[in-house]
């Protein structure tokens, strides 16, 4: 096996079980190690720190699979990582609140670059590192074996980050078992959703917002709700099933709204008035302001405004803009559920942006809850980068 040697002092983060070895930390590596190949990672003074997957074209030059000099990763090792990750989700399957669960959450489950989402028996994976790509057959076969009632395992290869790892950006393919239907129906609490596993965002659905949907639902009874950046309706459908008086779903994507309408039709209940608006949220909020339209609850769940740390100040202005507009549209005691999925946007900065928006809106707010990605999207203590999603639920005090 090839051996890579780290520069003096650069063994520290690996010793703390951080899985990333940056290119600048590598003192020497033999030429021509193939992408995804397992390498022995050694400190400057020769101590074996563990084994990682080599990624020649990425700034993250190796991702650690094992931190134990005696454990060399092989197919059985990778399969056991999958089995353990699935095992840690046993409560989700036992309590049956939902049948849509993330089974493998990449670095935080000891499988760098590997995401596997379970949708009612169908598993959809993303492999976004050279190591993940290298082991993907073994991972898919382990998922087929260990995921409960698994009917098939498929891959989505369309994530742009694959290019950074020198991997081909492609489409959808079945790896194990049967071909999933065009739309997979999942259930979550009082709701049902159709998931487009081939063309939807990520692997098809925002599983990471499950806890936030529940928090929003618990406050929605009788409310006139505005759900901004609705995608396929998640928060809005949840608010409806929890007794909202009306729900307005706003998104620029025609296809997302069409699926949101189909999701509404899956549940026959209640007199909630539903409205769908295909428009830019920034424009729509200004129209509401000019037309003096008000709401009891507003959800703001925008896409990532900051991809990198350098974009964070620009992103902060975007977050402030929509939050300020939304704060002005709330009725007295109204609720704002506001989210950021930019990892580069810290909790502190997000809170600061919200405080500035409230000041400019001339209104007082109190925080009544904070949300984060659900328990099936764990964050390893040694890998704080895994925390990206934050939510703040505010109540207007006047
Ligand atoms: N809240 C959703 C996920 C939102 S993903 C859920 O829980 O399922 C972000 C969504 O914002 C996408 O559907 C995208 O089409 C939409 N979007 C991006 N920019 C937008 C804009 N400027 N105005 C309206 N929608 C936008």
C-alpha cells in the first residue's frame, strides 16, 4: 500500500480524528496513486495515523477511513460501517413516524463523501469523494442487505461537487435491486409527500428539515401561513395538516410547485385555503409589503446563499433583506421560522443578521425555538464542518 507522509505538526488534526487531510499538510506522496485508492497516513516522525482514501485532484487530498494502525479498510470494513450507520437509525424504523430517513451521513458516520437516503424502501445515494466512488459497489450492496425492506439502491451522480474530486458528473442509475417508481410516496407524521428521486434536489427531499417541519406545524393552527422557497411544499403541507387557515407557497420553480400541488392532493382533510405563487421571493415579499398584505406565520427556507466563506458577507445581506421584509409582514404575535443551510454562515452571524433585521423593521422579537438538522443527519464531534443547517423560530412581541 502507498504511504503518504504529513508535514511536521500536521498530524495533530488527524490525531484528533478529523477526517480531512488537506493538500498543504502532505509532505510527500508517491507519484501516480490512483483516485480513491487507500493510503497509509504517516506522521513526519513515522507514526502510522491510520488509512485514508486518496483524492489527487481535490484540495482535500485524503479522507480518513480508519484511525487505527491495525485496521486496514477493505470491503468488509466498509460494509460494517454501513451496517452500523443503519443500526443507529433503528429508532426511526421502530417508531414509524416516518419512512424516509438518511441512513448514512458521510464523514459523521465514518464514510466520507457517502450519503444514503431511504425513501419507503428505496435507497438513493450520492458519492461525492474519490474514496466514496472507489467503494461505492460495496456500499450499495451493504445498503441492499442492511436497509430495512430494501427494494433497490440507486445513485444520483449529478452533484456538482463531484467535479472537484475529479469525478464525472452524471445522472441516475440503479445499482442494486429494482428500479424505483418515477415518484416515491413517503409519509412523515400527518403528511404524505411524493419524492422525485431522479430529478429532485439533492436525493429528492429535504429530510434534514423534518424537526423544523414539526416545530412549524405545532405553531400553525388557525394561522395564515406564507411558505417562502417552498420547493415541493414541505412546510406548507405540514402547516395545512396541522390546521392552518391558509397557506401560500412561493417558489420560482414551476416543477417544484406542480409537485407541491400533487402533495396537497395526497391528503384529504381540512378547509385550509391553498395558494401557489410561481415567483421570486424577493419580489413577492416586496409586493406584499406594497399591498399591505399580512400573515400570522412566515417560513423562510432559502437555498444556500454562501457556498464558501468568502461569499458570507454578500450572503448576510441576502438573509437580512428577506428577513427584514418578512418581519414587517407579520401580524402582532406573528411567527417567523427562518433558516440558513449555508455551513459558512455561523450561528452567531445568523443571529446577528436577524437582530439587525429586527432593528431595521422597528419590531421586537423573541426566540421561541431553535432547530437544526435531524438526528439522522448527525454531526461527529470531531467534524464540526458537518453542521450546516440552523433554524430560528421568532415571535413578534407587538
Ligand atoms: N423549504 C423546502 C426546501 C427549500 S430549497 C423544503 O422544506 O422542502 C430552496 C427552494 O428555493 C428551491 O425549491 C428553489 O427553487 C427555490 N428558490 C431559489 N431561489 C429562489 C428565489 N429567489 N425565489 C423563489 N424561490 C427560489
